[in-house]
């Protein structure tokens, strides 16, 4: 069997491991039965999700040391041992691209075998057929953390971006942590190239759009960001805000969002007359389209401090 090549530009010392990873799973095969079944062929208007993807799934992780259950769920959604996973470490600096290899280690531990590291900073290369070839066969794509703007500069509106949508259309999964979670929303939070403290950055407010009418923030409690999304909703109240803490993720299929991991996820709805955040823990489920908590624990059990002075709607 011909080993698959890891395309793109990788710094010396990272390219060789990526080439080895490309051969782990051998040649591309046809989609797994699980993924084929996950992609509906006849979706009525009433069934079309308002926020989440019509096909496939998303994994939005909050950064930090992710719980093993997050990695395992991502690999399961990608097809388990038959998954073909591409890792895009471009959000990090050139010196930090080894985070892509680190993600590969976690994915391998969770059961994945066929793994490719794909990276470039050249938009022309990102727009080429040769570069995206591994994505055309992928059942899962993982985007490690770093800074969101690097993903915008390299991939937004390129062939790579379009192929990510096709992964979902085939019933696959796109996941990411920290910057790799925020980039998946239609509105890009903290996209400013100068600092990650600025929530809204002109010129860097468009994400990849796998979630429609939404914005995703990360490191929520670890960095005391639980009040920040209200700033965005004050100007854009129709946007649904999703805040995810470290170690934890939200798994989105259609409009259903389920929390996986030990910490908290907070939903911010500027259209809610009560203007109150919805706090969620492991196993809780939220309907992103209806903006309603389907299954959740009592709000007073979650012990998160929201400052009325920082909430313009309080």
C-alpha cells in the first residue's frame, strides 16, 4: 500500500514525524458504515438545524488538559479505529507546531490509527488540490489551539475551508480546542492578532461558520471570562454565545449540544427576556435552535460568579 503524504509546510524536525504519521493507517478506504448512516439523504425543511451542521458533528473544546472522554468521543464520531483524521496545527506559532504532534498522541491513545498533520501559512497552497488531498478522504479533522487569526489568514474562504465543510457533509466530525473551537463559529471571538483580550476585532470577526449565528469563547472560568460574551451580545443580541471552560467540550449534532468533561459550559442568549446565562455540566443537553435547556442540573449547584456590573442586561 502506498503511504499517504503529509502535505504542507512544516518546520524542520516536525515534517519527519508527520510523514511517519501519514503512513499509520495505510491507504484511504470507503466511508465507514457508521459515518454513512450519520449523513441523512433526505432532510426536510423542518429538520434543518438553525445553528449546528445539517450533517456530521462538531466538538468544541475549551482548551487546557482535555478530559480523556473528549478525545474518545471525537475519535468515536470520526469512525473509531477506522477513522481517518487530519490535524491542522496552524493556529500555533511555528515553534509551537509540535502541539499538532501532541494532539496526535492523544488521538492515538483514544484509538485512532490513521493520522495526518497538515499545515501551511500560504493561502495559495491552502487553495491547491494537492494540499487538500488528505482532507478529501478525512472522516475527522482536529484543530489544536493557538490564535484564531492565524487560521483566518491561512484558510478562510480557501479550498481548505470548503473541504472542511465537505467533511461534515460526508457525516464526519470537525473538532478543535481553544482557538480551534472559536474558529468553528460564524462570529469569531478574540480574533485580534495583537492580543487575545479583545473580544471583537474588525477584520477578524468571521469564523469558519460551521455554527450559524453563534460565537464560541474558551478557557471560560480558568481565565475569568464568564462575563465577557455579554459585551458581544450587547451589540449583536441575535448571536448565541457559547462559553466553554478548560478540560471540557460541547459536542454538537444538528442543534443538539451535549457537554462532555468535568467543568462547565455557559450559554448566553441576548434574546432571552430574563437575560440569564444557562449553566451546564457533564451530560447536560441544550437545543441551540430552540435556545432551550433540554437536560440540565439545577442552576444553583454550579457555583459560578457572574458580575452584574459587567453584564449590560442584568
